[in-house]
C-alpha cells in the first residue's frame, strides 16, 4: 500500500470517528433523565429504529466473523446466516409490537429486567437482580468481541500494534456512548447501518468485476479447495456437514428473542405507524446484509488467491478485499477509507449498544431498583456513565489477547442471552399462565445450561458442546422453556391483577 493511499484511508477514518464523537456531544444536553438516556423518551422513528437494530445486531460479526467462516470452511457455514435471517424476521413480525405495548402497560418499563419485574410484580426484586447479573456477565463478553474486531481491523490496515488499536477503538466508542446515551447510539447506528449496507453490497461486486467471473473456479483451485465441495452448502471444510451442525446453525435464530440491545429498540419506537415502517426496512436490510456477507466469504477465497494466497486469519477477508480493490490506485484510496470505516461502523454500532444496556442494568436495575430506590435522576445518570466505563475496561481486558476469536466471543454471549431471556420473553408475551417462579427458573436454568455446556468438561474430559457439536443455545433454550412451563404449572397461578393486565395488552 502506498503512503498516499494510507494517508487517505487515515483521513477518511478520522473524519468518521470525529463525526461519531460530535453526534454524542450534540445529544448530551438532551438527556434530562434516565428515560432519555436509556430509551430516548420512546421517540425513535421507523428508519432509525430499523437500521439501529440491524447495525447493533450484526456488528463486526457480519463483516468479519461470518465471511471469515465461509472463507475458511465453505458455504456450509451459510446456515448460520439463514438462521439469523429467519430469527430477525420472526423477531420483528411477532415480538416487536407486543413487547412495545406490554412494556408501556407494565409501568413504562425502561429495560428488559424492569419489564420482568413489573410483569410479574416482583416486589423483592429477585428477577431484577438475576436478569441484570446475566446482562452484565454476557455483555462484557459481547463487548469484548467488538473490541477484538476493532483491534484486528487497525492491525490489518495500518500494521498498528493490536493493543494500541484496541485502546483507540474502545476509547472512541466509550466517549460518544458516555456523552450521548440512547439517542446518540441510535443516531450513530443509523449512519453506521447505511454505511455497512453500502460497503457489503458494492465492494464484492467491484471485486468480482476486477477478478473476472471466468477466473473464479481456477482461483478457488489455486487455494487448495475443490470448487464443488467449497460451494456445496451441505459440506463443511471438505467433509459432509452433519445434521447437528445445521441444527446448531439454525439455532442462532432463537437468540433474537432474548437480545436486550435489540429488544430495547422495539420498546423505544414512537408509535404503531413507525413500527410498521421499521419492520419492512429492517427485514430488507438484514436479508441484503447477510446475503452479501456470505458472498464476501465465497468470493474472497477466489479473489485473494493470486494476491495473498490462503490467509491464516480468515476473519480479515473483507478488510483485505477492500485494500486490494481500492488501495492499488491512490485516486480511489479515499473510498477504501470509507469502506474500512464501514467495518469499524459495524463494530462500533454493537459495542455502543452493549455498553449502554450493561450500564442501564447496573444503574437503573441494580442501583436504583435494589440498592438506592430513592436515588435521584442525576445520581442514576452518574452511576450509569460510571458503569459504562467499568464495563468497557473489563471488556478491554478480555479482548487483550490478539488471538481472540470474534466468532467465539459472539457465540458465547449470543447463546447466554438467547437461552436466559428468549423463552421468558416469549412466555411473558404469549402465555398468561407464566408466573414469577417460572420466570426465575427460566433465566437461571438457561444461563447455567450455556455455561455448563460450553465450559464444564463432563464427557470424557470434554465439554458437552465439544462432545456433541451442538451449539449451547439450543439445549439452553429448550431447558429454559421446559423449566418455565413446569415450574409455572406446579406453583401458584399468577394473580388476577397480572392476568387482567395480560388480557388487556392482548386486546389492544
């Protein structure tokens, strides 16, 4: 890469980063209370809600993790993308509307833990403490995945030390989230969502034209793979893909029902009309985004064959594609900076949401909900911002290892949230017999199942996950759902007040 190209890329990224900080600063004075800071006063319009949800959902995983998996193992990895696409569609069609209505009815709940407390009249705040703890634990891991992706990005593009890159990326995210709160996060996510979609569509198309479609097969062969096997969605790394692997991939879609940083977007949408608009936009965005992310992985293997050979770190495939497409000509290097900023946008759009939800769990749920119930709004805001810093620092430590896998970190956190909260969200919205005891049992059993499945060697010195190859989200989700149903049925039925509220929400 020429010095001129490098300078142009640095200028583009610097402008982007300064814009994000400016947005954070511009919203700082608009945060007068905790509802403003954590939920934006429920004032999101359809476009912002849709793209913000998509951007905060897909993160660096869509532009690094998924293409990297396909680059390394072939199109057998597309099942994860398909599972996520179906999960996104189901979330918008069946969860968004009911959740928004119920959280307003349930004493204007600002967070997912607060909704559980109000939904089940949890006066002792057991649900609040349990769900908040789960959020803090798994969001620290999730935020670490975003920081790790940012470190890899700067290391690959500029040859910058991974640790220095990690600190720079984390600092920028922290600054604008700390200042601007929910509205700043959603506004930056809206911009980042547009940038991500533009990059994921246009970069691989330009690369395909440059390579020539006729060279695709020959280039694949040059990387040591059989084209027929690589392009077969029922093969993975040259071997026949198992039913367990496909089932695990589809299971990723179940995670959407329990993702606090996505569900909070549903809660913040302005009205029913904006919600309808959001559904269409969000579904189109995710279908295009995931389809082209898969295309990047397939094309990247062939396109980069004659330029780089086979990369050791497959998660850098999109970064390297951008560099090869644009930086060989300094006249278009600014575009390289813009598209690299899109990867940075994907990373930042998720990290900022995770920081905000984790800080709300500490300040709104634990501090105000349990420790200091009479805390002033200004004190809650102060605690929330302090929590944002603390979560960022812990995530930074987890991501400090340059060999951290973005895919592995995301996988762990996604399973934890999906299993702990997904079944309870569904039951809370659609099953009137669900009670407090069942809710607690569902959260605890789901979270513990994921931890045991992934980290406790119970089968011949292997974890259940390694021994079976089954993604922990699926058994965690099923066990959580079973516990909710059984415990709810064998314990006292919910009060008439709770049942009446449930029926009123369903009737609206």
